[in-house]
C-alpha cells in the first residue's frame, strides 16, 4: 500500500480535519468536513482502534486534498545519460523520478537540475563543466520535445506552469546547480536562460569563483573562506539573474554568501533544497538569520527531503558507510576515476545500509517545515526532494509516494489553503515576482 498509516490514526484525522474545517478554505474544506463528519458519526472517539475505518479515512482524506494540489518539487537531479536509451524518463526501475511515478503520485512539476560537480578550477575543467551543463540542457529538452511532448512540457514562466498543467500534462522546469556550470565568466548566462534556466545557485560542495560554499573542500585546496561571501563575479551573476528574471538560489552557499545574495538581490530569492539549522545542525541547513533574510526578500525556503540533512543518522550507520567508502576508495575526490561497475556496487551496498538502518521519516521533514513556518510564516516555505541526488525518506522514497507528504501535513493540522501554499503556490508567487522585476 502506498500510504503509510500510523496506528491510532482516527484521532489524528479528526483533529487534523477539524483544523482544516476551522481554518476555512471554502469548497475544498466543505468536502473534507463531510468526510470527517461521517467518520465521527460512525466511529466515536472511544472506538478509535477500528483498523478498516482508520485506513479508509486516512486514504480518502489524503486523496481528496492531494488530488487537487499543484505540487512543485524544486530539486531533482538527472544523470549524464538522461533521456537516452540507457535512462528512459517515461518510466524506469533505477531512478526515483520518472513520468510514470510523477503521474502516480501527482507530483505535478519538477525542476530538473543542470548540475556540475565542483572540480579543480582549471581552464580545461571550466570548459568541461560547460560541456556537461549543455549536455544536461539537451537531455531535458529531449524529454519534453522529442520523447514525451504529450506527457510533459517545459515551463519557462509561472503562467506556463499553470497552462501546461491545464493541458493535463506534467511540468518540467530547469534549475542550475553550482556557479561552476557557467564556466569562468558570465558569457553562458544568457544562453542558459534562453534554454530554460529559471533558477541558479552559486556554489556546490567546495568554493566556486562566484561564492564560498557551505563546505570548504580541503581536497580541492579550499581555505575556510575564500571570498567572504559573494565574489565580484558572483555579484555580477546575481545582477544578471535579476535582469533576466531568474530566481537566485542560496542552497549550498556559505552563510555569508547567502546573506549577500539576500541583501543584494533586487528580487525575491529561494533556497531550492535546504533544511533548518535550528532543528538539525548540519552545514547544508539554514540558520535563523538566513531564513529571516530570505523571508525579507519575499522569497521561499524549499525544505529538502534529504535524510542526513534532516536528522543525525545512527553512529553505527555512519561507521558502516565510512568503512564502505574506504573499501571502494569512494570519495568526492576519487569518484570520477572509479569505474561505473565499482560505483554501482558501492551504491548497492549503501542501499543495503538503508535496509538495516532506515532513513529518517516524512515526519522529520515536517518537523523542519513546522519550524520554518513558525519562524518565517506560511508564505515562505515549500518542499523539495533532491531525488536522484541523494534525497529520499522512509515514506517518500520516490515520486509515486508524494501523497505521504501531504498526509503528514494534514496530520499536523495545516489547512488545505496552507498545504496549497507549501506545495506550490509560494514558489509560483516568487517566480512571478522575479519575472515582474526583470529587465
Ligand atoms: Zn544539492
């Protein structure tokens, strides 16, 4: 069964749904209330352990809500051979996101990522980074134009998202991860924009020429702080993004760089895939100061379903993973030199660790969402998965399981209106604002 049903759920459903009704969201809530009333009448509180009623209620309520949502996931990675014979985006067994899984789980819109990993900053590596980025743009266009134009369309504006959705299709968008993907200057920015880039980040794991990263890479010769935030080139990139109407993304940037981006941007900014540092102290998560700075721009923080960013894994799991990495000689520095067979074997063994020590659950994601909503408000929080880039939680391991996230939000008492904002309307608003401020 797709949905994860907790024990003693009737109680939660009634509480959650009454909150939905009380928050008042017009016609949608009326339908939910009708559902709840029948539950309440049929199952008084003292008889709350009837398993059949519990399961039916949870599924029905979740489906009612989830089926009407525009769900936007702002971070899904793709492999270099995406949309070739090797990786069919229409449906496959290897990846967490494909069109069949998006359709099954009503994941309406996905930012597919043009990601280039940070390597040593040499002229040859800059040229290679641009080649790799262009290859990923090609792949996404192949999916939407040549392979599956009847199932998914490429959106380059907020209006496009709604139009394509209105045609009954899935929506693809494009984000660029790591300033390194632009090469050594700004000459590729307009080209990437013309090919559909609608958000861009400044760094990844390791400093770039554009910004300091939240992780300095000793293996690449990084000092703790290289630019002290954004470099002059990074400021130039931000100006270009603002001019073109592309959302600036702070995820992976250092705290100083994040605060620079928020302070200097003339349009709202986003964090495309990050968590809240106050909930779990991980370098990839945002401090309260950063969250507040993003809110001040009118932007949105897309809380990410990435296990190790959201909660501390068991020590035994960390030790076992470290031992595996040593056995395969697998690290960020060595990865590129390993054979595909070695990488596949390493990944299979890592997957086995997830069986032994399961990943964090969807409710941990909701803990970060709750915290961010309390701190910066319901209008500034969204969701991302980082699927096929390390993301995935117990209960949300691929796009087909997306209703489980909605169920958790219902259980936490969010109104339908709130859930709509978190799942897509906030991002849509930011995208529209950024477009309006372009030029
Ligand atoms: Zn990332």
